[in-house]
C-alpha cells in the first residue's frame, strides 16, 4: 500500500512554498526517492483557486522538469469549519462548481471534506450527521455527493454560457444535467435539449436548496427526493426547459 499526503496545507495559497518543496525534492540525491503523486489540501471561498493552483502546478513541473503525476486534493472545501447549517449549502454549491471545473484538469482528483464529522465542530463541511433519533441524515453537501453518484460516466459537452456551473452526462437512454449556483443571487436557467425521439420529453428534478432535500429543514432526510416533474413539448428540433435556481443551491435534471 502506498500513502500520499500533502507537503503543506492550504497549498494553493502558498505556491512559492510548494515550488520550494518540489525543488528540494528535485535536487535530493537519494537514489531511493520515488514520486508517485502530488497531493494538497485547500479551504478557500475563491471559486478560481483550484484552477489557479492547477495552472501554477503545471508551470512548476515544467520549470523543474518534474514528471506529471496524479494530483490528489485529499481535503477540499470552500470555507473553514463553522457551526452554521446555512454554510453547508454554500460550501456544497461551491464544491460542485469546483468539481465540474476539475473535469478539464487532466490528472486532477478532488476529494471534498468530509464524509462524516462532528457537526458541532464542522457543520459547514460534513456530508452526513447523526440526529437525536440515532439516524444518519444527509446534509446538502451529502445530497450533492449522492446526486453526483446518480450520474452515468458518459460526459456530454455543453454549449452556451453555462460554463463550469453545469455538467452533463448520458447513458443512451437519458440525459443527466447537474447545475449549481454558487452565488448570492438567483440564477436563471434555460436549457435546450436536442437528439430526442418523439414529440415530448419528461424531466425529473432533484433540487437542493434552503427548502428541498435539506436535513436542516426536514430532519431525517437521507437521500435525494424528486422535487418536480415536467413534460416538455418539442419546439422545432429541441426541447426547452427553464427554471430559476435560488442563491447557493443546485439541482439534477434527468431528461428522458
């Protein structure tokens, strides 16, 4: 078994220290040294920080003539731990956008912190918590991870101005589209789907916001539930779906 750990925490905010660490590794004369992967921790609200780290990391490797290896962000979040329930939804919506962005970073593997942690200490970050009845509940962060696992592996490239706020996949039977809104203002969503047979498409929605799929509002919620169904009629060659995502929220749409 090989274990990989970060050279320092908050790596993306300390890239000069990171460069120095890798330079020392480069000049280390030990013949038994071995480089299997790169690893980092990061907690910061800057949605661009992961991309900044990745670009800087690639430049450092080129400067030091080090090989490209897998990158493991074995802890990642959009904020430091807090006891505020509302921060969990903020963190989850930002983590999703970062994960969508990382899909275009070859070799990048991001592991959001944490599957389970004492909510008294880290309510903003934990994905599950144990309630007073001895039941495990899924926080918005936990709902986000479960929705991701509902998506198939076949990524579909999107066009338009959705950018990294949306990620799509398909399995030949349905199209799965996940959209996140890591912002303090509502996000209007307009979706055009093409390539479907027939004159109509059914869309199921699994939304997580301040009111839906949120154990802090509905105690006992442990898995995503359908929050809406809609039949879309074909207009020309495509189907049009429109909605508005509230601040700091996300949704999974399944069209079939």
